[in-house]
C-alpha cells in the first residue's frame, strides 16, 4: 500500500497551504451617486511571499488615483479556509461563516494564508470616488480712499 501513497498526496495537493506570490488588484471607479463607472485590474507580484507591506499598499493605491478620483475604500478578499474546514463550509455545517471580505487600513500589513485551491481568488479591491473640489473662498478687496489728498512720505 505504501507504493500508492503518492496518489493520495497528488489528490490532496490543491488542499495544501502554499505561499502567495502574486495578487490580483481591482480598481473600481464610481461617480457621485456611487454607481460603478469602470473597472481596471492588474496582477501584482509580491516582494515577500504572503505579505503586502504598508509601502507596497500605498504604491498600489497611487496606481488608481488621479486628479478626478480619490480613494474611498480598500477591501481585502481572502479565502482563508483550512483543509479541514472546506467540507464543513461547502455543506453549510459551520456555526459561523468566515469573514472573507473585509476593509483594511493603510497602516496594516496584510497576510495571505490560503490553500492552493483558492490562491487565484485572493485579491485587493480599491474603490475610488470623485475627488471633492475645494471651494474658492477668496474675497474681493475694494480699495477706497477717504481723502483726496496724497499722503506725505516720512523720512
């Protein structure tokens, strides 16, 4: 029976946890009524496996920003089920559903523990809205003179 252990290992390979080396990023652009206008996507290669540092996250955010749009939300979709939990999740036997989509902050380091089967689903979503323009509050200055005489310059 030991000669056929490789078959079982091959069948369970998609359920092993592996390093995440690349990540799909989605850039969603909305109008002032929060209606989706356009979507851009790109694949980002991580510098360190399974980790997105704060510096990398800031550089990813700057990809989608422009004069017309600013970042409103950033979301992480990470399927972090373990091998033992997959069957329970599919059958609906789990008491509490795992949180797969969550909002993240810029200061956080993001970790991507995931099994090989769900690697392609892990992604980052950046939602941009129209940039609010600042009102120009300059006040017009009127110069008035009260006397008709010129002022004497003091020396």
